[in-house]
C-alpha cells in the first residue's frame, strides 16, 4: 500500500503554506461557543468510553478482594487462639495459624468475592495476583498487534472492534467457575480494553486543535478517577461479585454506540492518501462549528511516501531522534505503570477499609488531574512531568517515617495517598507528551509500544505488592521512591512540546528537532 506525506497549501497567489495542524485550528473556531461545543462533544459523547478501562483494570480489586478482617471462629482450636484479648482478627492471625475456611472460621463479610467462593487466601494469594496480572498479558498481546492495526485499518475501526471484544470478555467473567477460566477471560479483556483506550485516545487527539489539547487531556485524565469512583460505588452496593462484571459490560456496550457516528481522523485519512474523505470530514466539522472557511481555495499537495509495517520499523533506524525519544518514553511508561499498579493492589496491606481508602484515592486522583493541568499551563509539558514524578518520589520517602494517627491510619498510608495523587497527574502528562512527540504516520505504533511498556509494568505491579509480605514496609516505599525519581530523570532527555505543532511524518519530527530552540 502507498502512503503519502502531505502538506496543505492555501491556493492563493502567494501560495501561503497551511499545515494540517493549522487547518484544524481554524476549522474549530476559537470563540467560546465553538470551543464549548467541541469540548462537550468530545467529553460527553466520544470520550466517555474511556471510563471503562478503569472499570475493567481495577474490577478484581472488588470482585477478588480477601476480607482478612471479616471472619469469625467456628472451631475449638480457633477460639482457643483468638479468644486472647491481645489477638486481632487479621491476615497474620489467619495465615500464621493455618486456619481453614469452613473448618476453623467462616467469612462474615456481606459482600461475596470469588476468593471467598473458591477458598483463595493466605498461601493461595498468588492466584489473585495471577488473575490481576493476566489482564496485562492480554494488553501486551493486543497492543503489539495494534501497533500495526492502528496505522493500517484506522483509529475508528480498531477502537470499535476492540471495545466489543472488551464487552464480550467482561460479560464472560461473570459466568466462570474457577481461576483458570477467569484468567482466560481476563487476558481477552485486557487485549480489548487497552487497544480500545489507546485507539480512542489517538483518535480524539488527532481531532483536537493545539490550544485545546491540555484541557481535553485533563478531561481524559478525569475519566480514570471518575471511573474509579463509579466502580467503587458499584463494588460497595453489589453484594455478589458476579453482578459487577455484568454492570461493567453494560456500560461498555452503551458507550460504544456513539462512536459509530464519529468520522475517522482526518490526519489518518491524509496519511493513508484518502484526500476526499479527509476533506469531507474537515468540511463537516467546519459546518458543525460554524467556521467561515472556503475549502474551494484549499489544495492538498503531497509527495510519495511509501509506508507499511516494515517501512515504519526501518524509519526508527533512519530517524534516530524518533528512536531515542520512543525508547525513553517506553521506560517512563513502564516505571509509571509499575508504580501505579503496585500501589493500587497494596492498599489492603497499608490498612483501612478498602472502600474508604479507594474513595479517598480516586478523589485524590481528581485533585492530581487538576494539579497536572495547572502545572502544564505554568511550567510546560516537560517541567511539569519532572515536577509530578519528583513529588511522587518525595511522598513515598515521607511514608518511611513511623507515625501512627490511629489504629487504621498512619504516615505510610497518608503518604501513599499523596503519592498516588501525583501518579495520577503523571498519567495525564505522559499521554499528552507522547501523543505530541509521535508523528501522525507512526503515532499508533508509538502509542501502542509505550502502552505495551505500561502493561509490562501493570503486570509486574500486583506482584510488587506481595513484597509487603516479605520485606519491611520502609524498603518497599524506598523502592517506590527510587522508581519515581528514575522516571523524572527520563524527561530530561526529551524535548518540550509546549505550543509546538504535532509532526505528521518522521521528516517533520527531524526538522523540528534540528531547529534551534
């Protein structure tokens, strides 16, 4: 297949050059009405499906939690040990004494989880980590495939098909009878959900004028925290774990429907040589937003640019700047995901009610989104990323201080909540920076590759939470802090994209990097 490298020229006597970037900026007017209409369309119609990745990623936290503080003795041996007034009903008491469910104790939790139904606790706890992490194995498989699919079949078709895969696999998890079946469905679920999220993010950003990228990125970041709050409420109100995936699957199906009516990215159409379709989309957008712009005077001028999967890979060797930046971003994504998911599946070990802790955590996430938005506005993309990662690192180091506020609350828990706030902020920034650094011709591949790195981190993260069982809590927090500072240092190697045009080809990227700052 032949692809094109495009430049838009305004066909006037002096032939003023107009890039795709500039035309999109003009099509979506700068007046308040056009801006509000665009943001509302993106946030409340197109982008709502992004909430569901949080649902599917975090769902096992509610369907598979082990209520180590909610059980009561039923055997003489258990009563003999636990009737001691100095003994607490917790994980250590249950596991150190090798108590058996149904023999020595019964669960008292009102909410049934698959771990209670299938007797998974103590020595079998690693099975939960396998189920949690299998989602990210699926994500890696899906995203490795999607690096080609994104840039071949388009953002729209890839997003819709992967969303439907996510719907079917999420529904399937409600009817399994063992961890093997659950693990299989989680792999498929991870494949569909992560490809959907990456495709939809790229799709949305390629429609967005540069002045609205940071505000839209803020809204996309809020989806994750809002999705977490919704799922936390669903988990709290749902007594039987099987009904949680049924509700999540319903959300996915309903929120996929509006995407059928959204056109393909005009940037993608141009890269694929489909001028007529790209122009048709831009004309439709101009009409929707009431922009007075005559397309009769705009000419699409392009030169041949051969493109296929092998050519895309060779471009990384040819354009060393793109290779260096992509590898740097992959490391940053991997570290961030390892931190985020290591922390996510550690809340139960840090103390406090899982529902109350997660309510605070998701709420802090919303604050983190706001912090990142302001940091980008005042510091720019690069410096804001360094700021939020460094702040997360300092928070984890602060958690090493031994201070207890109550039986359930201590400095470690509070510091981790603050660290989580900055990690949420970091996700907003890293998505935006990656999308702006990657050229349109390779954006699907680069976003997909970075997401693969993130899913490797997401796979490792739940196992890192097991370190709390074998290491001193201070050592685990020191590891978290060192990882955060490592990610911060990665951004010293990247250029700042603040206010810069998005490159359409590797050649555009090279020329922009060669320009003096």
